[in-house]
């Protein structure tokens, strides 16, 4: 059995030393070379592939993640992001020519993408590899040095990532800082040139406040309650299968998991029956015994979620504290006073509310904070357009859940309470680059109209 060293904390002196070393290294200009960036990305790819078994074991230890879930959502997606960056980096990093106005003749305009410098990436525990390293790929591709702060709530994974990073990179280029709130607070006191944070909305505010002391730009990838609107005009079995998948994947501990259902009242009971069947098909009669179902990360989150299991429970409702197991639980006839509607659920509990017409569903969504994801199941183009045009959310997936975030060509991020900025693919490269505008003028021709004494007069003066 693999042993994980999980009680390491980076000292405050060491944090300061990392910043000093990274800034010195960045100033050498080594990371400006696209070839250098590609070499580092390839090193990371090889190391992740070489340590696959250890990473999957750590994810199982921290979250009971089934291997296939862990591989697809953590490793594959990160490796794919590296490949995508390697393939496109020459194109992304080339200065972009833009047209300039005639009054500036002769001139050329170009946008250069330059790295910020020292980038700090702070990640949560629910996808502790993906949410730490995928932004890191963007930061590396853009030519920054990187300080990684994994979540202390997934300590085995943090320890493996720390070991891997140490084995391939000098701390001048990439370093891992381990520790709890006190360590992160110390990290935030130092001046980063960019901070990329993934986590809760509450801590997002703490991060933004700390960043403001140094005027450091931030990306905040936050959470919230992502609604699923289920119209009556759907394929019931396919919709139910996808919703159940999204709510059971990582035991519902996904930032874009379906948080609650808004179901058209005409099909509610048929949809509940279908979800019951789908759950049985995917996990058998005893979900706790299934190898394909994860566990709640810790006791605090376990008890927080269990408090929501109350009211008209129509599916599931079982839990086992010793095993941190909570069955997928669907609760009908929920209103806004229900505990599951008071905060982001972030677990396998699915409350159901109903609506009679799409206006009602849209008004309900718009009455709350802007969600990270919004899902609509409907065959009607008219309803799809209504929902797209009259709601605001980080992203939307029509007729499925979650999968839109695993597409490198679609920027991923929140809006309002669910976040600020976005990343993935080229969007990551842009996030971690400063767009520097450069105008180059010719020096031989000089149109003198802008110089005093001004010959042009406005007619009315
Ligand atoms: P969290 O906000 O508690 O912690 C996130 C990170 O911040 C961790 O590394 C933690 O060590 C650090 N942190 C915690 N308290 C801090 C403090 N006072 N000062 C400085 N740093 C602090 O979030 P979590 O519980 O790890 O993750 C769950 C939340 O993250 C959910 O709200 C979820 O929706 C959100 N999330 C968002 C995305 C996304 O991509 N938008 C992805 C995953 C999770």
C-alpha cells in the first residue's frame, strides 16, 4: 500500500524565499522562450503519466474516487489541456496584428501577450489535481512562474503533487506551498503578479481583498447553486440518466453539479420514477456497496449535507457516518425554507421544485445569485432561446450537465457571485497573459495637423 506524507507545512520563511527566487528567475527572461515553456509542459505531462497509479491511489484515499472517475476528471483532462497548449502555443503567443486608424499613418498595431510574472494558484479539494494543475498549465504556457497551493482537505493528493513537482522543477520555476488557512494567509501577504483562486464565494472575497493590497489581478472560480430546468418536452430516460450521473459523479461534490431541479409539473412524477430506475441501473440496489460511487470528503461536510436530508424524501435518504457515505437522495416538494435551498449543496442531495410555465422557472432563477452553470432539458428551440436570453450564468449546457466544462474551446468561469474571469484552452493563455498594446510609427513622414499652433477650428467657436 502506498504511504502518503500528509502533515508537511511550508514555513513562512520558505514562502518568502520562494517568492524571491521566482521573481529573480522570472527576471532572467528564461520563461519568455516558447520552447522553454513547451519543454516544461512536456516534463509535467511525463511526470503525471509516470505517477498515474500513485495519483489515483491518493484520490481514492482522500475522496474514495472510483479510478475511472479520477482518471477522466483529474488526469485525462489535465493531460488533454497540456496537449492542447502544446499544439496551439506557437499560434497563441505570436503577436496579433491589428489595424490602426488613418490619422496615425504611417503605423502598425500589434498586441503582445506577455507573462505577468509570479502566479499563485489556490485550489479546492474536490478535484484536487485538475483544479490545481489545469490553471497551472495555462500559467506555464503563458510564461509565468507558478506557486501552487493545494487544499489541505485532500492531503494525500497534495502530498503526491508536491513530490511530483519537486522531482521535475526547481522552486524558482514552480513550487508547492502546503498548509492550512494560516499558511495561505501568509502566502497572500506576499506580492503575486496574478492570483488564480478556485473555491467558495465566501473565501473568494477574502482572496480579492488580500489581492487588492498589491493591486494584483485575480481570477475567482467560485461556486453557487446551479439549477436544472426540466421542460415537459424531453426524452425522459436520457435526461434522468444524465441528471443522476451529474449528481453522483464525485458524490455530488462538483462545482457545476446539478444543485436543484425545476421540473415542469406535468412530468414531475414520471421524472422521479425515471431517476429512481436510472440510479438502480447505474449503482445496483445497494449504492454503498458499489465501487463506482465516491465518499464525502470529511466529517464536517458529511454532517453539513446530512442536515439537508429532511422532508419528502422520494429516493435514497441513507447515510453512514463511519463510511462518510451518503446515498443519492432526491427530495420532493421543497420550498425556499428547506435546508437544501439555503446554500450550495455540494453533495448528493437533489431537491425538486416545480413550475407551470417557463416564465416562472426563469423568474425563479433570476431571483437568486447568478449561477456557475445553468442546465435546461428541452426539445423546444423557443424555450432554449428564452432561457438563454433571459438568464445570466457562468455557462450553460442544453440537454446535459457538467460536460460543457470539459471542452478546451469553451472558456469556463462564473459571473457575479459565481466568479470573475475564465480559463481553459486559449482562455487560460489569455488569463495568464497581459495583453500589451504596441504601436509602431514610421519616423519619416509627419502629418503636422495635431501640433500647435492649431490651424483647425471648431465651426461654432
Ligand atoms: P474553500 O473556499 O473553503 O477553499 C478553497 C481554498 O482556499 C483552499 O485551498 C483553502 O485552503 C483556501 N482557504 C480556505 N480558507 C481560507 C482563508 N480564510 N484564507 C485564505 N485561503 C483560504 O473551498 P472548498 O471547500 O475547498 O471548495 C468548495 C467550493 O469551491 C464550493 O463552493 C465549490 O462550488 C467551489 N468550487 C468552484 C469551482 C469552479 O471551478 N468554479 C471548482 C471547484 C469548487
